[in-house]
C-alpha cells in the first residue's frame, strides 16, 4: 500500500465515526456509573479525606475520552470554524484554511 493512501485514510474523519460512536458510548456509560456510585455513597466518600478528590479525578478521566469522541464526531463546518461565527459577523464571506494547510508552527 502506498504511504500517501495510508495517510489519507488515517486522517479522514468520516472513517473514524464508528470508533467515535463506540468510544463516546463506553465513556458516557462509565462516567454515568461513576456519577451514580458517587451520588449514592456521597456520605461515605466525604468521611475520608482523599476520596472526594479521587472520585472527581476518576470522573474526569472518563469525561475526557467522552469529549474527545464528541469532537471527533462533530461535522466540519463548510465555511467557518466553531466559535468564529459568533465572533465575526462576516464569517460566511471569509474562507479560513483547513488544519492541514496551516504551518506546523501554528500548533506549537
């Protein structure tokens, strides 16, 4: 297989949608279970000094892949990036470069 074909496949977001749906579902289910477990046992958790921090950290560790999956599944807008439409009224008339057209220094 040609390296160029592999790179095009790896960065095609539409081909990662099934993975994103699975990751979002699993992360949401696990975050929900932790939230319910903490809610049910809140009085027991608050008795110990370290447990509230650990519970919050565990919840955040499940929410992080959920947010990553949500961002993976959000469709790319045709003309402007999220957030720019609210900041600039003339967003529809401007053409912003895609992420692969930006120099690497912009991400550094």
